C-alpha cells in the first residue's frame, strides 16, 4: 500500500495516462512492480476528490540496499499542500515571522514531515541566521576527570533547552586550539565555551567577529567586549594551600610542580612563590619542576625531587593528576606519605579520594563552574544579556585529607 492510501490496482487506465512518464518504465508496470522511485499525480480527480495544482511525491526503495533520497522542504510542502515558506515557519520554532498559521495547517505540515522523515538542515539554517540548537565546547584534555564534572553540568543544561553539544579535545596543543576556531568558522553554532591554554586575543576576536556567536571562556581572561569569563580563584587557592603547609604543618622545604606557559600554571606558581616569600622561605630552582598536567609528569618530577641530596618535605602539584602521580612514585620508592613527604594537589577530582592515602587538594568546584558557564552562555544566546563581558569568580577551598 502506498503511503497516501492509494493502491496501484486502484488506478484506471485513464488515471495512468495522466501520470508523468517515468524514464525506462511503462505505466503498466506500476500495478505489478514495487520499484517505482517517484510517483507524481497532478490535477487528478480520484475517488471524487480533486487534487488541483497539487503533486504528491512518493519514494519507494528499489531494494533494501539503496540509500533513501534526502527529503527537502519542497517535498514536505507538496505533500502538505502548502508553500515552502509556510513549512519553514511551522518547522522553525525560532522564526521571527509574525504571519498567522492555522492549527489545521500546522498539523498537516507536521504530519507530512513525519511521514516523509524530514529533518531540518542545520547547516543551512545557520547560514540563514536562524538558531542551530548547537553549542560548541573546547576542552584541553578529555582524559582529565576535572573536565568531566564540568561538562556533565553544561550538557545537562543544554539538553534541558533542546540543545546539542559539540565537544572538541585539544590535548593542550596550540595547533588543535586554532583548528577548533577554524572549524567553528565553517560550522555555525549558537554559542561557544572555550577552555583555552594557548589561544591569543586575536584568535578570540576573529571567532567573535566572524561568527557573531556568544563566547564564554574558562580560566583565561581576554580583553574583548562581550566575552564572559568564568574562573576559579586558583591564585588565592594556591596561596592558601601553601600557607597551610607552612603554618599548620610546619613545612619549610616545599617543592612545586607546575606547567609553564599556561595561565593556570603561572598563576599558581606565582601564588606559591608569594606565600613562600612572605614566610622568608627559599625556593631553590631544583624545587620547581615542570609538568604537563598528567600523572606521568607527576611521577617523573617526584622521583627527581626525592633523589635530591636534600629532598623537600612537601610537594605542591599544580593539579590532581600530577599529585596522584607523586603519591604513586613515592610509594614505589618505599616512602611513607605524609611521614616522609607530604603531597597536595589541585582540582579535587573524584580519584583524589580513591587513592591511598587520600589526596589533600584544593577544590575548584567544577560543578559550579559548569553551571555558571552554561547559564552565562544561554543568557547571551537568548538576548537576556547584551552588555560588556562579565567576570564570574568561583572561590576555591582546601580539602584536607590524608596525604598532608
């Protein structure tokens, strides 16, 4: 049975003669073969119902292996018996049109779209300046659990608003960060969340100017109008953790494992040095190690530090993954934590409380950061906020566990 409820056997010879010819097929074959690709009925009076000026398109697969032809707005319009512009207004809930459309027409369009399996072309919609129902998120390291909590909250809020999330992992690579920007220039989205380590002011300016999409940035700050910033007060968090090691745990030889040439790494190292300087404690060059936010980097740095003639009594790692690496390497070296060496991390990822001993760390509240990111972005997308860029600071706090 054809989808319009007209069986080929119901067509008389007169009806067949009114059909548009199908190349390579006789009208007679229509009643016996189901390999017809398109059947067009124009100005055909069938069963006392006049379809004047209306064409019904049916697509039937020649075989199960043949791909289905893409359905267009034009196909939906013909089946519903309305104009293409009416279909666009009905199926685009974000349309600015003030034209009134009857409930009966709306129902007919939706039924036609469902029958044909029509799906809007989001790329074309973006080119027309309409909303794409997409946001893009760029993160630095998908392997880092810190981002998982943040992203889960962003996606939760996006889904509640019928938005999909495009995720890109740059792996801390400057080239990958710029590739992301180029990709967004080619693929329209309604908003962008950036967690950059290497993008420059000009990169962000180009992204905003070329796309017009709202941009919210995590951690790093850009002086560009209309770009919101959400960041943890990690400088204060690093300062407080260092002061706690000095004043509450009486450590004097404290090492730091950082990540140079990144804004979080530089802020936390600067705060660490400030706290040590205020207590008149030296920071030998050998006590400052470079890592890359991975547990492997923490392991390497810990082995180097604990092999020094005068090793530190405490190690402050720039993030939890490196802190976990420190604990694993220290245990492998036969050291007791925190008796032989104390370890403090930064982030408060779930794994920090799984390891033994449990990692003392600075919490950045990634759940709160994710919520604030999504809220700020959708306030821009919805036009609720159109002013200068805003700063949202999330306080950090020390979580004391077993490693220090």
